[in-house]
C-alpha cells in the first residue's frame, strides 16, 4: 500500500493515525520512532573485527546484529517512509562513538541517483544527519556513487559484484582528521570497503564506520 501513497501524505498519516511500534508491534500512540522498551534495546557497541580492517582494532560502532528490533527498524525506515526512526537510530549510534576517535565529519554512503529518485531519500543520509547533529560535527556529501550496482544483500560469495571504482570522494568536502562513514547495514562489507578506499585516497586521515546493524 505504501507504494501507492506519496511520501508527504504517508508521513502525515503516520503522525495522525494510531500505529504499531516497528520493533514489537505494541501501540505507539502519538510518539515517534520506537516504544521505550525497544528504544532501550538499542545498545551501541564498538567492534574491532570486520572485513574493513586487516587486523583487529576498534573501528566499527553498531547497535548489534541484523535481527529483531534492528532489522525491523531498518526495514521500516527504508521501505515504509518511517523517517522519524533515523533520528532515534542515529542518536543511539552517536552515543557509542568513542571520544578518542575525534571524528571531524560524518559521511553517508550514497545511493545511485536513480535508486534515490525511486525511494525518495537516502536512509544513510538521514542517519548521517542525525549522527552528525548528536556529535556536533558536519554531515558532508563527500562521496558520489559513479555507477549503479546490485544490492549486496541479494548476491552470494563469488557472485558479489566488484565495487572497486564505484565511488568517488571529493577532497573539498573532507576535513582534516578522522571521518565517520555511515550506512544502515553492513553485510559483506564490500560497499563500506569501497567507500573507505575512496575516502582514504582522497586524503582522509582515518575512516571509522557506523552502521545500525551487521
């Protein structure tokens, strides 16, 4: 049904009509986002192991595995126009970013323009704005997707598309110091790796990563 309703009308209906919590289906009432219990379950954690680093070192902040309330919240954000969830999820991620990372800017993973037009927004950008606001740093469009690629979650092993060269970083948007790359979900890590490489090649001093789930 959501495909037949415009984004603005859907957002208004979400505000006016009774709706269920995306995490547990309890009635939300007028409050946005998640119910208090599901919100409390979003606990950020810093991880040292991922495909993004050859050796263990703290570099990734996430709210946990892609299951339960995290999976339902991400899907509601991406496919049901629940944009109010971005502020909640981004704020939860921001509370887990270590101060010693000294992040100077937040960089969202971009969608290809055609896909963004189809969806109407980039969920990583919404998360990035929320994260940046909570960290009191700018959210900068430092990355461009130069070609459309298949959704990584729908591919397997050796069949996954090589994403090298699919992103370009713009040096003028990069501050001096570390940046925080933001996306909704980390699956294989191929997309984040390609973005990380582009940012480092453009002169980023350090790239950390924040995702809702992995």
